[in-house]
C-alpha cells in the first residue's frame, strides 16, 4: 500500500460568504497570484479536493464532477480566498459546519470536516 505524503495540516473556517482562505504556504508554492482558477471535486468519501491545475484523470469509478472556480486576492491583507460553489456546500466536508481541516498533498489540497 502506497502512502501519500502530507505537507500541511491546518485548521480553517469557511466564512459566512462561503470563502475559504488558502494557506499562504500553499498559495505561494502554487503561484496563485498569477493563476486565479482552481478545480474542485468531491471524493467518494465526501472530502472536497481542490486542484491548482486541471486534473488529467480522476478514478473512473468516482464519476466525479469537476467544477472550476476563481480565487480572489484581498488587497488589504494579501490573503487568497476561494469561493466554495453552491453545488459543493452540501458535501460531507461541511458535515459539522464550516470548520474544516486543510490537508495539503502537494498537487491538491483536501478539506475535511472538523467538529
């Protein structure tokens, strides 16, 4: 069994406008200041995956829909924020509310519910 390397685990809160602040280490690494779009999908286990480049393949069994979304940089604080699309707000990632854990896997990040 092959294990995935996790670079970062961070607790976060999706705000009342359904915006997620992307950790600065991830934003800097992925050059989000130049590329203002990401690709999102929900895995079979319910976590929300966010890719910074369009994924070439997803498991055929998943039948997952890939949504494209824009990131926004706040000029006041330099933070990068991502709006969670309405169609993904009912995913298991938000089972306990808007408190989530961000797991950084290098080519993608995953959002997991946090009680």
